[in-house]
C-alpha cells in the first residue's frame, strides 16, 4: 500500500473556506495515471494536481485531473500548486537568498511561469501566472448552449465564442449581474455538449462577474476558473470592451457561497494575442495522507 502526502488550498481567496479548493499531491512520482484519476475521483474536488519531477525546462511537472478526466492546463489548481510549493520552498530555505520567487511548471500546454508574492513573514500567499495564449473561434453549437442556459433569444452583448487554452471555454455575455445571478441552467442539456465549459459573464470597466458550468468536466458550477479568467480578458480586449494591458477584477463563486477574486489582463492586438496574465491568492486549509 502506498502513502501519499497532499495539501488542500483554497485558491483565489485569502479567506479559508472560500475560493476554489484544490488538492496538491506534492510528490507524485510513481503514481500511475490511472491511479491519479481514481484519486481525483476520491478527492471529489474540481481539480487535483500531481507534482512530478521535470522532464524539460521546468522546476516541476504537473498532471491535472478533474473527477472524470485529465486536463492539459487549468488555472486555479496550478496557481494553488505554485503557492503550496512556494511555501514548502520557504520552509526548506530559511535563508532568503536561497528562496525561489519564480516557479516554472511544465504542463501538457507547455511551461507556465509563476511569479510568487510573499507576506511580511516571507510566506508565499499569492502568485501571477503567464498562461498559455488561447486560440478562438465562433462556437458552432451556440443555439443548443443558449437553450440549456435558458437564454432565448440570444444575448446581444458579444459573439458567443469558444477559447482553448487547455480546457475549451465558451463565453456568453449577459446584460447585467442580476441576469447572471438568476441563471438556472439545464445541466442535462449542457452535458450533451462535449469538452466544453459554459462561462456566463456580466460587468463593465475593470469589474466583472463570472459563472462557469461544465458537466462535461465533472463540475456543475465552479467557484473560480483561472483558465477562463485569462480567456475572458482576451475575449473582452479583442472586442474592444476593455483596453489591452490593463488589469480587470473578476468575481466568481458568489452564487454558490464560495466567493473568489481573480485578476487578469491580456497583451497584444485583436488579431494577435502576445501574452496573458492571471493573478490571485491562495490559503492552505488542510494537509493529509492518502493510503492507497
């Protein structure tokens, strides 16, 4: 029987029991992928991360699993993992000169760089990631999606487009936060739309609200979706709603009692995105040992 140490962090918050929790298995060498999937199902969180030795230019390599599938990249679990590893690095290196403030994390979408920020006591408590730049196109099944969301006729704020930066995020703009909060999607309809997370958003200026529904990824509603935060910044900047290069704040999870705060910005032009940043905090809430 193997024993595996893990940490649970609430991500995109600095308040325990808010934000989006993720489980991080800090030394997953030797765990086969099929066992990782079963462990993720056992943890029953939106994502579980397994930290492995690097194979390329990174400091570590990670594999990310929902309860039902593996993801090439995801935002909140990788940011949470970076902060967990940053705290472990701090504990193992009392000398500030030996403490790393940048983590290069190998994912199936490439190496993602995290810049750590630390509290007065030196503890890593937030991070900024340079996300994979997404590709995008019009979403071909928009009518089915809008029917499943209970939105007919279609919202007129922006085109319904799908972005891929690992997961596939479809964005649907609503006319206000009240309409967003009132959504009651038909999960049976959404479940028929494969490899897709439905992201409904509302807001203006630098302040935005988001809700994400994805039965295809085993998540009825997500509390904080870091990969969607970066893609939303791209979506809004591409369509001239926000300026390129300026931070926006995205609140999520309010309707399910897990408020989260993400910051995001995109650099480039409408036709060519150069880079995407997403930032936020995380707080460790549990440590444990899995016997399997």
